[in-house]
């Protein structure tokens, strides 16, 4: 592969949306940020320079980072932040991946405007396993907040309560032609009749899973999270924050304008919002004045529509791209994911308590030294290795909540032997309310071998696992009031974050880290950090 150099200057840029302006944190002044292009096997060098008042890190979401854990990016997990005025060069090689991923800030809530696409093309001369599209278009879904998001989250932490929601969803940075500021227009996707286009769809929103739909056009799904899937047709996509989906669209109408729409999906009694982001698919030769064919996305709680999409996803599992599902299990883990309530004497609005979130009842506490540094240089007192492999409190997770909703706090990791195989069941709990949690694992792809409603029952459920062609991804929705079973091989030494990609849940503590290291051999442990790795 070749070497690709990128320069990311993190700068503040005054930006106008919804007919009003505010300064936002951007890369190179762009929102969404620049697309990073590479081919499989290429080495990517991104020099990130921080020219804003916040500490910054960038994460290459879904990039495997094989033996390059120092370049992964989550603040205080693999690195200390890049301080104002400082730079850090992220140096990694794309190995065994092709498709669409995303990069985003991985500190505070800065990723709301600090994000962009990663496009990984196959090696030169290697075709897609589907007909080559006429053109490819990146479609980044996001959010727009009129207020300062750092203030929003700080206020929520202080009060102990949930934060506000955004003021609009966006498609390629714009709320669109149907919004509270229609005069600002929106993203337009120009097409020619008879041609096929590939949309590289990314959900970069902070806190909401989204439905995505185009009036009058079906979508053929060919890839998710940079892994090929068995192609299937659908009218509606559901995509969680951190997930990516490549969809082919045939421009099979002769002319006209068609609405593109995205709106929240949330299988929970907790209402989010019903704001729809819009854009326009525009056939060449169609006059601007032509009226747009409209469409409606499903309502927020349309679980059946979401499940129909999710259950259709299968690994391509071809000769060239086999699904390498681990058939044996070394580490058999069950983690509960959910919310809880802890005392907070200073939380006036929350009546002396605060909402927290946990995995296996541990609310993760962010360290002040990066875990990977602490591990590599044997700095003691930063973390403990006693993250529980099974739920410490057994209760009917999807029945009525237990009387004690308290969680324990700690910076706990779970140790995995290098190259061992892991089965991880993520069980939603109905504490406060059942909710779908999109869980993201750094450093690995996993296979989603099973899923169900209610409580996971190993004796029964394991028999029904799909070990042939389960979908392979890096971010998976744990069904509301249900569970999902994952398998992966721990073939990447390092410290790897796992967390809910709803940013508010991460803030509340729905996160943990795996430590993979046998401490010997060139493959089994991590090389030393680059000399410019930021200091804490
Ligand atoms: Cu896309 Cu840890 O994040």
C-alpha cells in the first residue's frame, strides 16, 4: 500500500444553520469534516493540530488498528488529549477492511461537529462484489444544536438529569429544505436517469438512532461497518450512531425531485423528538421549480420496521470474503447494559440523585492517565482488572426493576488472553426504562451471532446462534428489553474501549475497556508509543 498524508487543523468556525450563526469546532473549517480516503493496505498519517480552547483527540471509528493501539484515539483510554497549541500524528495501516467508516473527536461532546467519513477502497484492481456504481456519495447524518453542546452536557451533569435534545437533525451538515429555516436549503444529490449510485451513509449523531429513506426509490444494502453483506432491498434503513451503511440506489425514474429523509428511531417509552432532516435527490434536467415527491419516515417507535432491516443483515460469506466466526469460546461473558440512579447531594434538580449508566453494574470512571500508557509503563493505581465477567446482581432484567438501583463506580478493565475467542452477551436492563443501546467495541469487529427479547437463557438461546453468516460489525444495537450475542477473536493487543454510542449514556458511565496482552512476542504485545504521544 501507499502512504496517505492528511492535515487536520482543529479550528473554530462561525457557521450558520437554522438561520442563526454560532462558532463551532471543526476540522479545517468544514462541517461535516473532510473525508479521509485510503485503500486497503495503505498507511494513513494524519497530523492533528489543536487550535481551539478544548483538549482534543480523534478516533478512527471502526479501523481495526492492528498493533497500532496508540493511534486509536479515545481520550484517557489510549492517549492523553492533544492540548491547545499541540499536535499529534495518528499513524495506522488499514488491514483487511474495505468500505465506509467514520472519524470523530473522542473527548467531551466535541464529536457533535468534529466528525467526517473514512472511505476505504479495495486494493487496486480488486472489484467490489457487486456491480460498480456510476458514482459514490458520502451521506453523513448528524445533529445541529443552537446552544453550545459543552454547556448542555455540563448543565446535565450538574443537575443529574437528562440533557436537552438537539434542534435539528442534519444530512451532510444541513437540516434541509423542510426545516424551521427552509431558505437555507439543504444537501442535493444530483443523479442521471438510468445510473446507479452508492451512498456511503454514516450516523454521526450524538444521541439518536435514525431511520433513513428516499421517496420513490429502493435501497440495496451491500455493506455495513466496512464489511460486505449479502445484498438485499429495503425502503428504509435504520442506523445507530457510529454505524455505517453502503446502499446502492438505481435512478430508475425518468426525472423529478425526491425527498431524502432521516428521523429518530427509539424503542422506548422515553420520547426523543420527531425532527426530520431532509435533502433532495434531483434528476438532471429537472427544473428547480418542480415540486418534490415527498415521503415519510416511520414513527419513532416503529420497532418492526427497524427489526425487519436489522434481521436482514448477513455477512456476504463468499469464497473471497469468508465470515470467520469463532466456533469455540474461551471467554464466556455476559454484560448487562442499562441505567441506574446514584446519590448526588449537589444535584438539586435531581432531588439529590443523578442518572447514571453502567455495564455489569459498574459505572466507569474516567482516569486521568491513559489506560494504555498506565498498562504499558506499569503505572499502578490507574485502573483495576476486576471488571466482572458476569452480572454481579441477578434479577429479572426485563421485568420490574430491583429496589436498589445503585451502581458501583470504578475504572475497571477485563483482561482477555491474546488470540483467545470471546462470546459476549449484552443484556439490556429495564432500569428506569428499556432502551436500545448501540454498543461500540474498539479494536475489533465482532459477529452478531444471536439476539432475542427478554432475558438471555444460555441453555436455550445458544442452540439458535448463527455461526455461518452472521453480520460482522463494530457497533450493534442491543434490543430494548432484550439481548444480543457477539463473538470475536482477541487478536489485537492493546486497551480497547467498549461503550454505548449514545453520547449521553457514555457520559453517564456506560463504558468499560478490555485489556489484551500476553506480554510477550512481537505479535502478542504492543510496540512502544510514538515520541509525539501527548502527555497528561
Ligand atoms: Cu465512535 Cu469510542 O467511538
